C-alpha cells in the first residue's frame, strides 16, 4: 500500500510540475497576446486617425472638384456647357430684346458714295432703246461695305523763299520726323489690335501685310505701343485724379507671369474711368506705390476683402456680395443650414432695395435678421480645436462666418447707401482682359511691355466708358492733339 501511495504521490508531483509548466507557458502566451493586443490597439488608433485625415482630405478634394463659377472664383468658361447666371433671372420675361430696348440696324443714307443703276436698255417688244430721262427709279437698295483698302501716301514738301537777302524756309509738322514713316491711322490701328483685341505683334504684322500690302513689321508695332505709352503719361495722371475724387471706386487684382516671375495687375475703376498698373507684389507695397490710386482714395472702396485693403483707414470699405454669395452657395451644397438662410437673406435684401438702388424700409429688422442668422451659424459651425504647432485651422464655414460678423457694415452697405453697389463686378469686368491676354500670350516677356499694355488699355477703357470714339482719339494722341474727357465728375 505504501508503494501504491508512493506511486500516487509521484504521479501527483509530475502532474503538478506539468500544470506549473503549462501555467508558465500560458502566462507567457497571455503576456504575448497582451502585448499584441496593445500593439493592435495602437495600430487601430493610428489607422482611425489616418482614416479621419483621409476622409477630410477626400471631402475637401471632392468639394474642390465640384466647384463652379457660382460657388468659387473660377471663371464661367470652366463650367463647360452648363453655365448659369450669377443671379437668379426674373421669371415671366420673354426671350430676346425686352421692352424699352432700342435695337440697332442699318439705316439708309440720303447721299450714297456710289450709285449703280439697274434698268432695262431696250423694249422687249419693239426693241427701242430707252433714253436716260425715261427711266423712273422705283426702288432702292443699299449695300454697306468697307472701301478698297490701300495705304494712302502723303508727301510733305519743304518750301523755301528768298526775300530781303534771306532764305526763308517752311517747317515740317512735329509728327513728320523721318524721310519715310507710317502715319497716325495705321499706328492707331496697330495699338487697337494688339492691346484692345489681344492680337499678338506677329499677327498684327501679318494682318497689315494682308490688308495693306506693306511690310509693317513686329518692331514697328512694338515701337507704336511704346510711343503711345509715353504720350499717355499726362492722361494716366488725369485718370488717377478723377478716380480719387469719385464717390465710389472698385478695386481688384489679378496675377500673371511677367519677365519670368509672378506679377500682379491692379485695377481701380469707376463708371467713367479705368486705371490699370502692374507691380511685382499683390499687397501693401503695390497699393502704396506711385502708380496706385488706392493710397489716396477716401470715399467708398469696393473690393473682394483682400486683407491688404483694410490697412488703409481713410476710405470706407465695401465687400463684394457676389464673392459672398458664391462662398455661401458652396456651403449650401454641403447641406449647411445657416449658409442657405444667409444666401436667401442677401438675395431678398438685394431685391428689396431694387438691386441696391432704392432706399431700404425697416432697416433695423433686416439687421436683426442678419445678426440672428450669424448667431445660428455660430452654433452650427464647429470651433477650431487647438493643435500642438501652428494656428488652429477653421472650417471654410467658420472663416466665412467670422468675415460676415467682422465686416457686417461692409456687407450691408449697399442696402443703406444708394451710391454703393451690391458687387465688385465693375472692377472684375475691367480686369477680365488681363485673363484673356494671359490665355492668348500666357505671359509678358518684359516688365516694360506689361506696363505699356496696362497704360494703353486703361486709356482705351476710359474712352469707351465715356463713349468717345477710340480710333479717332488715338489718332489725335499720335498727332499731339489733346483729347478732352466728356465727363470729369
């Protein structure tokens, strides 16, 4: 029995040792699994963070991909064939010209340049030839066409007379300075083609050769622009002076490569004048420069909210509501409730003031509703969370809301002052030709060429605003004759 007990004890010892060994193995395996679980949890946290980041990036890229000219600063040409108007069109109007619109069409002239008679020569029955006094004019039709084009050559001769033992000679006009030269008409034609219509110098040369059968080369076209640039110096000063005394002026800027680096074209526009200049910077250095009209402007300045404009305290600032509507439209597509209400509010206010031209009734109610929407937006938009490095990044909605709150008076100014417009479209239209030039030529090779282009374009745009015949005015400038502005206030 003792032997059996001994065997049982030994067996139990082996079992205990085996259990202890298995326990040790299980503890090690448990520790390994614990470490693995911890690693998986960390990896899971990192993946969740990465997924969150990628989701935000995907949403951002998706929102960028869906941007149109109605929800961003992209040009309407980027919308393809699905273009829509910036503002909702009024319903119920018929297509085509509206009531009160005066169309233009050809009108017969009383004294034509040439008359061609179409009449029978003889009787179809008896064969008798008709006399001219027998023919009666029963109907007239007039054809308008350009005349045969050829260069008109004028020779200037210098005469001399001997009297009182002195040889007295005439004087050539100051504009006739060489034995052979091109006149003011073809030079003005070249200026118009290159600057106003965006045709490159080489094509201007080719066109003149095709039309006039002359060798109007590229260097001549360049010289014509540079000559006009110098002659327009006093007119640029006049334009700046007129803009600075205007009640309302519009300002904008657009980038373009000049001499191999990014430069900025700045515009200052009114209903009667336009001033463009080019500068290597976009901000305060450009606005403080010698050619800028903004630095001395003290009245209503309409712009798109570029921060550099707010450093000038003498003028009264107005924000372009077209930019704000586009930003709100982008948020509307992301199902933003407050953006939808603010978009509807601004359009309703625009209509209530008859497109910003009539006096607003019950202004306090409108301001209260504006502030109420902003309060709702403050609850809806998330607040930027602090980060370890750098400034917290706000959402686009929060950034727009901050602008609407900070610049409430600038946003609503159009509703309280009849002279203040709803948008900055005037400046954007004036600077649009810079983007057309960019599409055609991509850049300017020299800074001088960009300055020449900007000054001539400013003058031509100002002429058109005042309904002054551009081609005739350019000829006057080349002749040295002063061009007078029709309207100066």
